[in-house]
């Protein structure tokens, strides 16, 4: 990473309003820290009271907190423009569809506008309204950052100039993430994978936004098949299943698990602010997604040396090497998923080898420093034009 980025003056806008930093914050916050560490001046416009706003303040960035309601778009645009003018910004970046629109309209003359495509649905412009808006303002963006090659392809399909697209995969500080995989106890410790698993293997799945695209119902159906068809033996115990996350599918899944009297075997832990201990406690991590723009869950599991069973989607295949760091299977197939889980659990040596290969791969190809450096290289190239 360069030691001096003092020529960069960057505004980053993130509208996530929850208590955590949000999925876009997983990229934006390390970028803020990395830019500051190399001498850049950074301003952040974030949702008032959000976890991302608080975390950005702690980095030393110049933070503007404002209500990010879509009904307050004119006020947000004004706040972004003020933040940009205050530091004489030469780079202004959105982190998702809504903020991409805002920065296009707020950027002062001379500032380069970066749009981040972090979801396939956003980049494919699934609604006619989004399509009409983007047709009008697309040319005002100087660059697009796609978080995977699949997202880049969908941007091109939506009409974006390929020369404007840079693919910057998610990066993770794997060693720091692994170091955080310790259990905490006592008041305020949050949800922890306490040893109430009866010495059974654990199959883990994390879905920060548990909607239909994550395929959690497929995993639950596979779990039911496993629990029905595979009795415990003196040498083998059926796994328990733990699923982290919240969203519109969670109450539906919870009702089903309760109705089937499986609450002791399929555990829905909801939002887990400390997620690393769950990866450490599990034996296999599963990503049963129907759609996926980036395999963040796979990166996190690999950081802890866990094998990954995942849907064979292009974005996931960019991270998980089939047969090496995990197993890729057809999505939406509970029978196949159940068989794959059981086969892998029955082969501890293969599980260990895949976990070791994944830990090495994430530390070689998907580091946080690589991600930050790619952004800095892009920013430098834009201001040099």
C-alpha cells in the first residue's frame, strides 16, 4: 500500500441505519481506515445514530450524520455537497443503489463520482423506475466498482460502459477475524455458541438479510431430511443446525421449525453481533443461496478454516474452489444438499484439508489490504485523468 495518499480527498456515503455497520460497511469502513492511514482526507455521510456512523467517527474521519429517509433526498444531497465542499473533494463514492443516486446529484464540479454495485438486483436494474433513473444519470458516473465479476457482467448487461467498471472483490482481515472468534459470557455478551450441542457436529449458516434469495428454506428442508433418515449410531451422531440472521424469511422458518418440533435441532439465533465464534464452533458452513452477489459468508468461514458447501453460482465460484476449499452444488436442491452435508461430515480428513486450503486461499487472494489498495489505485487513476 502506498505510504502517501495525501492528494486524495474522499467523501463516502452510506445510508445503512442499523446498529451494526451493515453489509456495505464491511467494505466502506476498512476503506475509510485505509485511506486515513495513507494520508488521505476522508469525509463520511452516514445515517444518524447508525453503527456505521459511530464506527466512522472512531476512525477519525469527518462525519456528517443525517436521517437517511428516502423522503429526505434533497436534504441528504445538500449534506453530501457540503461535506464535499468542506474538504474540496476530488472523489465522491456511493455504497449502494440509493447512495449512488445521491452522489451523482450532489457531486461538486471537478469531483469524480464512483458508484458501487454490490447487489445483482441493483446492477440489473430490476424495476422500470430504477431503469429510467439510471438512463438519465448513468453518464454522470466516472467509474463503477463491482464486487464480483458476476456483478460486473450484469452492469454491462444494463448498459454500463465496460471501460468504466473495475472489479474489486471483498477483502477480509482473516487473522483479525479469527482472533475475534472467542466466546464471551456474562451480561451484554450477546449470543454465543455455548456448548449445548450435545457433542454433535454443527452445520452453520449466516444470512445477514434473510430473504428468499438466501435459500434458508432449502437448508431447513435438507436438515429435516437428515434428521429423519439418519439415526444416531455408536460411531456417528447427527448434526445440529444453527442459522444466524434476520429478515422477512425468519418468522416463516421459525414457525416451520416450531411446528415440526425441531427447535432443539435447528437453532435460529437471529442477529449475532459477534459472528466469528459461530464459525469457529461449526464443522461446516453452508451457503444455500439462490442468488448471491458476493460470497462474504464463504470468506468468513474460510478465514476460520472451515469447509464450505455452497450453491454453484458465479459469484460464489469466484471464492470457493470446488473440491478444494469446499463443494459447489446446484441450488434449490434439498436432497443433494442433505447428501453433500452427510458425505462431508463422514470424511473428517477431507473436511480438514478443505478448511486448511480455504484458510490459505482467503489470506492470499482476498485480503483487506488488497481491497483497499485496489480502491486507492482506482482513485489515483481517476484524479490523474
